[in-house]
C-alpha cells in the first residue's frame, strides 16, 4: 500500500465578496421583507406622529439715538447700557415677555378638529362663535370640550369630569357653565354632521409652556450682534404669529427699560409738584388777603432787593433738599440690590460724573447676574464672581453718593449762613413791609421751585418720547407650511437602512445558528484529512445524471489510493446513522463493478443490518454466522445480477457484535476474499455511536469517512483526523455525500491553494446546464402547475 503523508494546511483565508453577494441574493426575500416591514413601520410612525413646523425671525441689537436725545440732556443717566447678547437672549425667553406676547394673540379659546388618531389645531380659524361671559383665571375647566351639532337650535357638548365623560344637549345663544366658565354659543351655520369640533378655554399661562418649549434663540454669527429666533409648533400660523409678537414685545420691553429713568424722574417730580402746588396756592391766597387788609400793594426798592436775594437763596436751598431726596432714593436702590438703579434727578454739578458710569456698570452686572441665575446655581463660581464685581461697584457708588451728600450739605449750610444775614436786614424793616416780604418770599420760592420742576418734567417727557429700542426686527417671521419634523425623507432612508441591516442580521443569525455542514470549505478548513470526492444528491437512476458522474469521480480517485495493492479493502463509516454510508458503499461497489472490477460488498453493521434489503435477499446467513464458525466463505457469499458484484449480508444479529469483529476469523475472511476479489467494500457501523468498526478500520487499506450535507454537524469533520491520530492511520479520506447547493450556508472564503486535495473532484455547481447531464433541465417556476 502506498503511504501518503498528509501535512496540516495553513492556508491564508481571503474573503470572497462574490460569494458573500451570492449568499445575500439567495435570500433576497428576507432582505426585501425586512425592508418592506421597516418601511411599513416608518409609514405608521409618520401617520401617528403630528407634524411640527418651524418659522424664524432675526433681531439686530444696536444702540439707537434720536435727534431729540441729542438736543436735550435731562438726566445724567438717561439710558441703560446694552447688556451682553447672552443676557438679551434670556430676556427674549423670559416668562413676563412670553406672557405679554401671548396676550397680543387671540388666545382665549383654542379650536381643534377631532380626528381618528389626533386632534388638529385650527388657529387662527374660529369655526364657532363663542361669547365668553365669565372665566375664573385661577380655577377654570381647562380640558377639551367636544361640540357636535344636532339641528339649527340644539347641539351636543361632551367633556370629561372626574374621569367620566359628561354629555349635554344645549341650545344656541343660551348661557352655559362648565367648571367656573360661563359662555354662549351662536349658531354657526350648516356643519357636516361627521365633523366634531373641540375647543378649550385658555389663560396666557395655559399657552406659556407650549410657546416656551418651541422657542430657540441663537447667534446668527459668532461675535455678532444679530440673534436668530426660531419657533416650532404643530400649527405654522401660530408659530409665526407668536414669534412676531415676541419680537415686537421685546422692542416694547427694551424701550420701556430705557425710559425707566425718565419715568422715575417724572414720577418723582410729580410727587414734589403735588406737594408744592398746594403751598403755592396757599401762599398766593395769603398774599392777596394781606394786600387787601393792609392796603400795601408793593414793597419799596430796598425791601425788594432783600426779597429778591432771599427768594434766590431759599430756592437754591429747596432744590438742594430735593437733590438730597433723589440721591437718598438712589442709595436705597443700590443698598436693596434692585434689578435696576437710576438717578431720578439731575444734580447739575453736585455729583461726580463717575457716579453715572458706576450706576450704568451696576445695571449691566445685575442684568448679567439675573441671566446667569437661569443657568447656574446661586452658589456657583460664575455667579460668585459676578457678585464680587457687583459688591465692588456698589461700594464705589455708595462712596460717591456719600461724597455728593456731603457737598450738598455744605452748600445748604453756606446758603443758611447767607439767609441769616439777609434775615437780619429784613428784620429792620417796618412791620408791614416785613410781613409783606415774608408772604412774597413764600409765594415766590414755591412758584420758582414749581416752575423749575415743570421745566425738568418737560425735558424728561421729551427725552422719554425720543427713546428708541435697542433692537431692530431685520426679518419678521413668515408662515412656513413645510414641516421640519418628522423628516419624511430621512425617516424613509433610515427605515431602508435599518431594514437592510435587519435582513442582514437575520441572514447572519440563521448562519450562526446552523450546526450542520453545507459546504466543502467548512470541512477543508477543519481537518487535514483529504476529500476524495463529493457525491451529489440522488436524483434518480440515470447513467448520465450529475449524481452518477459524481460517483464516478470518487471511483476514479479511489484508484489512486493504495495503488500498490492488488486487492484493496475499503472500509466505509460515518459518525451517526443516516449519513449515507451504506448508500455510498453500494453505489461505489456498483460503479467499480461496471469497469470490470471484481467487487464484494460486506454488510458489517451487525447491530442494524439492512444491506440485504437492497438486494432483496434473506439475511439468515451472513457475516455473523461465519465469525461464530457456523458457515463457510462460500456459504455467506451471495451473487447479484451483475457478474462482477457479490455481497455478504451481516447475518443474524449477535449478542456480542463488537467482540465478534475482533475475532481472528475476520482476518482470515479478508485474506480469503483478497484472493477472489479486487475490491472488498465493507459497510460498517457508525463510529460515533459504537466501536464495532474499529477492528475493520485498522485492517483496511482505505478508510472512507462519510459526511452528509445538511445532516452531519461541524464536529463530524474532526473525527477522521482523530481516528488517524489515535490508531496511527494514514489512509483516511472523506467523501461528502448528498451534496445539494445551499448558497445561504455556503462559505465565503477563497484560498490561494488547492486546500490540500489529493486528487481532483468537483461539486458541479459551475457546470450545470452545460448539456452533459440529463437531470440539469429544471422547470421554471412560472410553468409549474399549482
């Protein structure tokens, strides 16, 4: 026997992308089904998901000055400095500003159409004429109320109360009450009976969450003074209207903030004028009465000079006292940490000009702090740093105010000294003139201070009317009917990708879960034992079939094994029953006999004999009889219809089959058969279940291990090499049986070598429809009768 040493292969695996494509295309319906399922899920998602629309507007922040503001200078701190852009963005999203914007809309009642899956907002349309009679803003029914017409006089209302649905038939123009809300409904005209209108009562706070959730602000460009605002909502018209209201509301807010100092000054002057007005009138009446009583219509020239001087000094002292009141108010504002501090009165040189700058800086820091508190904790490092800056500015401002206070007090003390001198001069006048001077002094002082305050009030009013907002609406919001969410093209694209990936995952999962062998590459990559052939799946008795040709290929390769032996003993086994070892043994014996080889087929599976059924003969006498010395060789040999093919059945089932096959008579039988036959084909028991076949394997010239496609598991490919190693065999070979192309389970590697084949073999996949085989023509699916 010629020995052929098998070296272990170390082939470099290389992925064959064409094979991968064939694997995927073989289960195209899985890919198509998963993609179709994903698209259906996406369609359902789009059907159930309400659309979201977006609109945008642009604000430009800049400090504007009017021509009037250049002509008047009523206050040293008439406007507030521009806050940082980040602070303005927080103001745009503040609660008060949003509530003010909502109030600009028709927010009282919201109308919807009730659909099968969701309700549709009808803003700004109002299909029903509802007159609101009363609404308790703190406690009212905020749920949806369904309206369904019955006829021209009555309609049906339904709403939920305490978890139960309430229905009521009502009459048009009749007062109704639902949860502290009183209203009437006017007949709207003909309405389709299948339409159900829904309406809800609102306060500005009811819509605050909806507006705040959809509002976004961002810088249009880095380090620019332009802010882009975006409003998203399920109703495109509502989104545009509320965004325009927010931008216009911000302009009003900004204008009011800038006019706050002027407004406070006017309020302060009004308070002083209200007090002086009564005093002026009282002084005027007292003076008239005195003139009538005393008969003195005027004072002399010397008394007139003294009166003029007293009046001037008293007026200056009164104005200084008013200025003291103004800076005291400012000091309280700074000490109490108001959101905004302002100097309510022009001190005309009595204060350091730096105070106005300090107040402006303090206002900026307070604005920044309020903005930061919306994002950071009050104890955070960022807020603490701003608090430190505020404390420093406050301290400097208070020191400046104290210094101004001292200067004013010194001026008042100096004026008091001057007044005392003039009073001494007046005391020397006659009593009538002295009284007259006293009355004229009170009247003229009050009148002069009142006139001065009136001038300042007029200047403040002019300045306030000239104030312009520090922002401009560059681009108002427009109604955008194209939804931004859900993004239909993106969702469908994602569905296709997800469906494709899911299909690929299913195919990969099917392959991973598969425990069986479906391709020759799997066997070649798991063992060094050579494959001598692939027998195709049996398709019927035909000498020109692919099956018959595949058996002939195995026959040809067997001629090269143990070629130095005149008579060859071929043992055929497998791991378990049902893998086709008897089938392979029978067909190999038959095809060897066809080339005039003398062949004897032995059924050596003593536990489950079935070979005799194939030949239609009895199993009363066979191998087991010979091994227990109950029959001779000639008695157990049975002849077939073919002159070159004989067989020996297994005989009656013995109680000790394994021991019998170890008997020396088996060796004698094989030696005797070698004299008579060229091929001794032995069909043995499965080696993975029992050890009966081991004695035969050790005595054989060629051992063929049968692996069946779709039946044998992957670990079956390891058994031949394990047998060869354990029993020191070098004559093991593998035959792949019942091969049928299964692209899904086929391998996807290609190798640069012949994978260690000893001889040529083919699986005939690439040779179908070549015109050489009788069973290659298959009916097309459209011609098959169903």
